[in-house]
C-alpha cells in the first residue's frame, strides 16, 4: 500500500507566476539546509491590497509568501497546516467579499492562481502565497517540508515593518565586556550562578524590591523568540501618550489590546531588555513577562533572567507614572507554571529545571510589589533550556535540582512527559 507521503507527492501542480513586489521581497527571510532553500515574507495590509486588489486585512486574512528552492534529489511537499492550522482556501477567502464582488468565480480563480502549489520537484522552485489568520506586529512562520523518508523544518520570525514595538534601550551585542562574561563549565556551576542572582526586580533607584525574578531562559535568541511567538506571545508597544491613551480606551470599552505597553522594572540598573505578553479578551487581563540579558553564557547560548505574573485587573494608583496599573494575581507561581507548560507546547523546550530564587513567601503573610499588590510564592525559579524545533513533550529532559512543593508532595518521580536528567558535575 503506498505511503501517505507517496500519495501526496504524486501531484503535478506547477508554481504560479507571481509579479515582482519589491517591498515584501526586499525584507524576505531565507534559510537553507542540505540543498533546500526556503524564503518567506509576511505581507502588510497595503501590500496584500496591491497583490490581490482586495482588502484582505479587513477580513482578518494575512498572506504569507513562501518560496522553496529544491536542489536535492527528492521532491518535497509543503505542509501548509503547519504554518496555520486554520489557513483560508482561495474560494473561502473570495466568499468573504460577497456581496461586494461582482464575479465570485473570477476572484476565486485569481486568489487560487497566487496560491502556493505543491510539490517542489528536484531541481525546481515553487513559490506562492498561503492565506493565514491575521497576526499584527510579529508572526511565527513555520515551513515544514516532507519527502520520502525525510522532513525539513524551518522556523522564521517576521516583523511587520509598520509595527512599533518596545526596543532594548541598550545595544545587547556590546552590553557586556569580555571580562564581564561568565561561562560556567557545567550545570552545577550554572546552577550556583543562577541561584546567586538578585531575588527581585527593583525601582529605578534600586532601593525598593518589586516582583520576584522567577524565570531563566537559556538558548539562542532566535529559538526563544520563535517559541514565544509560536505560542502567541506578543511584543509590547512603546510606552508613550498614544499607547497609554489606547490602553485607557481599551479599558473603557472592555476590549483586548494585544500590544499594550508594560511598565518598567529594573535589574542590573536598567529597565527590561525585552517584554512579552499574552492578552485575554480585555486589556484588564493578560500574562506578561519581562526579560534581561545576563552576563552569563552557557555553552555558547545567552542566559536571560525574567519575571512573569498574571494580570487580573486594573487599578488607579499614584505609585505608577501612568496613574493606572494592572493588578497581579497574588499566586505568581501559577503564572510561572503556565509559562513552563506553554513553552513545552512550543516544540522548542529541551530541558527544564528549578532552582532556589527569591525565597518562599507564605499565602497568609504575603509580600508586596512596587504598586502595593500582594503576592506569595514557593520562591523557586524555573530554568528553561531551548533548542530548535521540533522537540516533542516526551523529549523534554528534567534536571534533578529543586522541585516545586506540589511535585514533591505528589510523587517522588519526575512529572509525566519528562525524562529524568542528571547533573553533569563530572564534566
């Protein structure tokens, strides 16, 4: 019986002829491996109008241009559901413009002519568009190619050039001098360094503690960013009059604001180097995290120190420069647990560990952050090691350092889905 792959590759479709649109092609991203080169670009709303002659952004559709150059000896098939499980078929996209379109069949045929067509034959090139759901700002583009007995996996992070995210206030590549870089030789030395880090964020003056530092991310920036974007974590916009006013408007209207700005907290004497959030249905609620690049490098990878909490409401306070601020869920360990599980599903989490961090704070004797919100915690930090996709749940390793109280109470074994790793102090 023929394999599924063989049946898929039996098609004879050809690549469409697509006019040259320099704006999106000029900023296209390219990766290659073993004779296969993939190039992608995400179109802006204006660019999709120019290509299709209709306002796809108005119906929340975002075209992604994909080109695959195949210099290998086997054909490949581009799995479009890997890019967006809910992508739009050409006729479906055309139907969204009824009754404004006068010729549905012609519009559907035009959209279909621009679509990516499989397979990508040996020595050939295929290119075209996939109609995905609209992602403002930043989009993870996963291109999975399958061939007989082989699969090639590519992940890109594309940024909308019209988006204005908050950017690091320092040049990260030259932030630390060579003499300041700390390079532990093994996990034991890394653990000691991470446990010696400050307990908490501070205010600008550094004389008051804020939220506990409860995350550590180890990996390349590309792998970490792709994991966050793939799980719908969004960057935050610059904190200014316009974004503050949009936050207020969203609060009044009870609407979501995916890229709402985040207030500054401090570590190493500077504001966060990056921030990410996952919005809920209203601006009042979200998960949000701040990250600082540390001077630690482990096996050539960056080490980021982070803080995560869950926003559950908004309050007005004179302790905030914007007069209003979010209220955090006092159980900050729940937000940490959510982040760990979310990253496990990103297909990029390689290894997980826990270390001593800020120290335990009891529920009936909470601490308070800079704006007066109470919190309690077991005091641990989650340490997440990232690798390139794909990495399944059963592949995730677990270092036997510390264990959260809930795990210690319920089992002496590692949690389901994790392999028990060991310390490599003997290296």
